[in-house]
């Protein structure tokens, strides 16, 4: 019988803000293809936990192991480059941009790379975005519409599709349905079930 090594292992993760103990001695493991929920009241340390394992903040103590290798992310970009994608409560989307521009925000595909004067490959980004949306079961009728005209559920789906499309090792969803209605929540839950069927490891904060 093959024993699967954890994708993510947390040991004694601790964060203090002066005299306030936001997180003390947290232990956690996530195996390949596994979905886990971290549930607790406001102030329980859930968001602190996410910030620590994604590099938004640094722990006072503890260690983080990713694929059997100890890591210490300096920033969320560092974590992203290591294969961890996070959908935060704020979504980190640009409301005045369309779907492909949001999915490839910071990772634009270019025809000609000239730094700030680079020529974007809009067709490639649109086709790849459609592929990502289809993989997660997200349906957006007009890809050229800015996110400002979309519902909260549609925006959340775009953010999750982006994370699923780029995640190499792990997806973290921080309160993915907190601001959604019943129907939109059901849609997001269906997408999460689809990610489970694809074997993508995922942590849900709720």
C-alpha cells in the first residue's frame, strides 16, 4: 500500500502581534487530492493562518513544508511561484477589466516583450481563459464584459477559475461564499466539487 506524502505540512505555526496571540502552535496536513475545511468564529485565527502559509506575513515560530521541502515564503508572489494559488475574500480582481485581462493579471501573454511597451496577445489570453473557465465549469456569456457589470457569484467564479488554472500544487479559498446568495453559493460549491474530482488539493476557510 502506497503512503501518500502530504502536499502541505504545518508544524507549530505561531503568530503574535505584540501581546496578542493570533495563532499558537497550529498543526495541519493536506494530502494529494484532499480537500480540507478550516472552520471557526471570527478572531479564531483563520485569516492569520492563510496569511502565514501564503507569505503575506511571516510567523514567529513554526515550519511549513511543501512537497517534503521546507519553505518560507517572503510574499504571496513567492508562494504563487511555488504553485500555491489563493482566492482571498477581496478577490483581487480589477473591476474595469474584462475576464481574460483579470485571469492573466500580472501573467500577461505577450506577442512582443518590450517591458512597459510590450504588445499583448489578446487572442491567446482569451482562448486560454475560455479553457480555464470550461475546465472548472464556469460559464461567462460575454468574455469581453468588464467585471463591474457581473454579479458577486460570477466574479468569485472567475477568481476560482484563475486559481485552478494556474495552481500547480494547492488552492486556498478564503471564505469563498461569505458575500454570496443561496444560488451563487450553490454554484461555487459545484465548482469546488469539480476541483475535487480533478484531484486538485484545496483548503477552504469558513
